[in-house]
C-alpha cells in the first residue's frame, strides 16, 4: 500500500498518525520509563496545529531517500513518522523510467556493499528493471607507460567488482522502494529556510509535565513542522549544516570533471581509468553499447572540451584512452616489469593479463556536464537534534567513484542507530545516541578521504622519481596478491582500513 502523503495535496492527516511514540509505547511500556520528550510528543496535538514528525529528512537526493527507505524497512523504525523535504520535481513525478529514454550523464559506480544495502531494503529489484552494468574487470594505468594494474573479480573469488548505474535510476529505485513501504511519510516540495533546534513544545493537556524540546523547521512555502531529529542530506552546500553551526574543513581541487555518455561499437565489461598529467579519465560501462566518461582536468580545458564540436571531442577522448599523452605500458606477458620484476611475489589470476586498449568511442550519447571538485569534511556529523549524511557531511574527488557509496554507508549506519534508540525508548534526537552514528562513520569516511586525496596528489605531479614510485605502486598492486585483494575489498566497501591487514 502506498502511504506517501504529498504535502502539496492538502489536506494532510496531521494528527491521526500513529507515531513512533505511540507505536513504541505499546512495545516498551512494561519495561522502560519513557523520557518526558517521548511522552509529550503524543499529546501535543493542540500545539499550533503544526505537524510533528519523528524524523525530518531535509534533501531527497539519493542519500536522503536511501535513509527513508532504510527506516521504512527496519522492524523498529518502520512505524516512525517521517517528513521528506525537497523541491526537486523528481520526488513528485512518480513517473517511471523507460529503457529507451536517453542515458543520464550522471552515473555512480556502486560497490558490492551498496548493492547488499539496496538488496536488504528491497530496492535492487527496481534497478534490475533498468539499464545498469556490472563489471568484472578494471584496468588502471598512466601516461608514463611505466606500468599498469589489472583487477579481476576472480582475484577475490567474486563474480563482479561493482556496478555502474545512472543516478536517475538509483534515485527512482529508492523512491519506488519508499513508495511501496507502509511507513507514514509526507513529502514537502519545498526547501528548508530556517531551523530552531531547541524549540520548546508546550503541552496544554498535562501542565505538570516538562516541555518537550523538538526542532522547528520553516520551509520556503510557508509550512512549519516539528521533528525530534532533523537529518541534513541536502548536499555539499547543506543549509542544515550551516543552520546547525557545523563548520567544515577542506579545499577546492584545481580541477573540474567533465562527464558524458558515449557509444562504442562493442560491449564493454571493464572499468578503465588512465591517469593523465591533467587528471584521470575513466570509461565506465553503463550497459548496452554505452559507457560513461568522467574526465578530470583544469577548469579552462574542461570548458574548452565542453564546447568543442562532437568530432573533436571524440578524437580527444580516444587519444586520452590510447596513445595520446604518452606510450602504452608494456604488457607483462611480453616480459615487461623490468625494474620491478622482483615484485612478482605471489600473483593473482589478473596479474598475467596483458594490457588492453579500451574500446574506441564512436558517438556522443548525452550532453556534456562540468562539475567543480572539492574535498570537504564536516567537523562534526551531529549536534543536538541534527545528523548530517552524504555530501552534506563529506565530498570527495570522484576518481574512485566512492562519494555516494560513502553516503549510503552513512544512511545505513544512521538508520541502525535510530533503531537502537527506538529499542531502548531513547529520544532519537539526543546527542549521546547520535554520537554512535558519528563515531562509526567518521573514522571510515576520513580513511577513505585520505586515500582518495593521496591518489589525487600522487597523480597530479609529473616528476621523474615520483613517476618511478607510481610505477612501483602499479606493479605492487598488480603482483602482490594480498595487497591486490585488500585493495579490491576496500574499494568494494567490504573491508575497513588498513589496506595492509
Ligand atoms: C563528476 C562526478 C562523478 C561522480 N561519480 C561517482 C561515482 O561513480 N560513485 C559514487 O559513489 N559517487 C560519485 N560521485 C559523488 C556523488 O554524485 C555524490 O556523492 C552524491 O550525488 C551525493 O548525494 P546526496 O544525496 O548526498 O546529495 P545531492 O545529490 O547533492 O542531493 C541533495 C538534495 O538536497 C536538496 N536540497 C538542497 N538544499 C536544500 C534545502 N535547503 N532544503 C531542501 N532540500 C534541499 C537538493 O535539491 C538535492 O535533491 C560523483 C560526483 C561527481 C561530481
């Protein structure tokens, strides 16, 4: 049964809702003393006729909707009363995606850990209805021609290394999963404009009880609502983060990414990435005879690449993935490795695979889009009644396709922590509970950010000795089997740090 309430379609059932408080009080009455907050929220129907929610999710991008889905599918959280706030028309469209629709130039490489998360929520079945592409091989090399690394799913006894999915498909799949659930949720097609994090709700009914603190949210369309917990999933320029006074650390990369979808004559089941002097270029399979290009370069070059005619752009991409910018590395099966042959310690099956040239692209299949790139990390992921997830908490360089995977990890972790809070009758906006989410995710995200930033910096310098070190890294990753297996597990989201464990 579809129980999504679109706030634009008034009237909304404001007070007949069976909220978290009511549902869990049945469950927990005998064994737990409810906090004053939990009790009062059930009785505040008379307060200004303002709707009250357990969780208000500000930002209905991929990560915000993933949190809503996760809450909707966990036994202890599916009774929560959730508001989802975003003016993005995709949330209201309710439409389906047709296979013949043009590909979305924005894609995400999703890791096996993300695929398991989607399967657990029942969202993966919707991905399977649309274009998506599993890949079982990866090849990474650079412009110096000094080395390359091949990865294969067989190295870790798996069938796939990951899957590339268009962002509109990921988003639609999560929305379908959320719509299908029985959770009471209301979509507000508006933007958050103001936030009071210690609003005191007065109970008219029980004067002896203390006032309940909730967050009060003012929206751009004039709506007001209360929530015990406000989740900021509103992207890198998060308004929730700003209104909660949470500072960030980070820097802009002197690079932009140009992305687009291209067509080639043969099928592609490999993810290709070549590091050029100006930044990495990736060719990622997205299904049928399409692949996605993510090409990082300085902003002036990116603007030129975006505006050049199609034939020149295709030529530039084909050169960047082939002989342009430097020679091919020598295939190891032909006796390459030279200086690094001593590294051939304990090899995986893919270590003996020859270097391959990616498929030649023949056609541009989407518009070209340019994105600025930055590393940003919120100094804190939580404050009282606030939790940040996804790009609101961290942004990373897209060179390893980890950004939204980190966000899905946040959504999964936060929903588990909320569930633990519900189980013991805690106020889910309490900082002590939210800190559990922060400590779990901050460590994992910082480690990933350090690795990605290290890669970005190591490959941004063209300097003889460093080039040799990078070549050693390619050979090390190719030939030291435990290292290669650890890199694959880490990139798959299945293993935490360190790489050498
Ligand atoms: C070129 C490029 C390639 C990438 N490739 C990959 C990849 O292969 N794999 C990967 O894992 N990641 C990748 N990423 C990163 C990934 O795209 C992001 O991490 C992801 O989109 C973040 O999702 P999000 O839901 O956190 O934020 P967003 O997608 O930014 O969504 C935020 C939502 O909040 C809404 N919003 C904003 N302000 C308000 C407000 N005041 N009130 C209400 N709503 C608001 C917006 O409308 C939007 O819908 C890539 C990024 C780039 C730039």
